[in-house]
């Protein structure tokens, strides 16, 4: 399995543009599940109705565990190797795809029965550090139950939802559009997203819900 830490920026992009599509399905969180779970509210709505928590620390940085609504920005600290910076992440939409989107991908029988969703976001370098050639994690999908979806990693061209970070030049003030493809079982609805990276790890990631 390819590792973003192991493959240089130029080498990985070369692999992506020349290789045929390769799909890696991964359960990105300990709460991930392939099957929908019963929820106390109708499908397509979050099980909880509590108001979003947007606690911030010094400098307006989101505290670990901050909960937001789709469209609200989160200012987060970000470290990549020896670079320390600050990102503003905004999940802008969660779009449901169709099975035809996955037709040309080499999925196994189980994955072919799942439904693709696309987590769209804007990621901005909101600090003073040049973050060019870094690899910020993209937001991931959340089911109504709170479990994470399966991540869909494509090594190849997937124009429907390109998740590769556009950070070849990522100086302060620059931003780019990101898309994270995820899969959910039929009958499950992706209602939110989560971004995690130290110190926003485990159950302390920043979340967004409709």
C-alpha cells in the first residue's frame, strides 16, 4: 500500500497520472462500519439535535472536538514534518453520488453494492508558514450514527472527486478545493464530516453536520 509519507510529491503525482485506477478501501476510524445502524431519528437526519459547539482557543483556533455546521470554517493548527502552520478548513457540501460513478473502478463485489458520497471542502493556508508540498488530511465522512464511512482511495484519474492536495504552491493566503470520496452501505446516509490530525485525533476531531 502506498504511503503519502513514503512517496514524494512529484513521484506520487506521476503514479496517479500514469497508473490505472487502484482502489483502497480503508476503515479510517475505530468506529467505522460497513452496515447502517439503527438511529433514533429518521434516515438522513442527525441522531442528535444539540447546537454546534464552536469553542476556540487563543488566536481563534478551534479546540479539539469542536462541532460545526456545513459551511462554517474551522481554524486549526497543522504540522507536517518540520513545518508548523495554520489551516482554515470549511466543509462546503456533502454530495451523494451514483453507482455509475464507480463503474470503471476495479471494486470487489461488496464495494460495488455501496453508495459513493463526496465530501467537498475548501482548505486555506491561514497562517504565516509556507506550506507548499505538504499533505493536509482531507475531511472524511460521518454516518448519522456517528461512525465513520469507508474511505475510497484511488490511485489513478477520478475526475468526479479528486482528493489529491493542490499544495505544489501553498503559501500564506492561498486556498484550494478538496474532494474526499467515501462509501456507505445502502440505507445509510452520510450526514457529516470529520477532520483529524494531531492534536485533533481520536474522538477529538473537528466535525461538521448538516
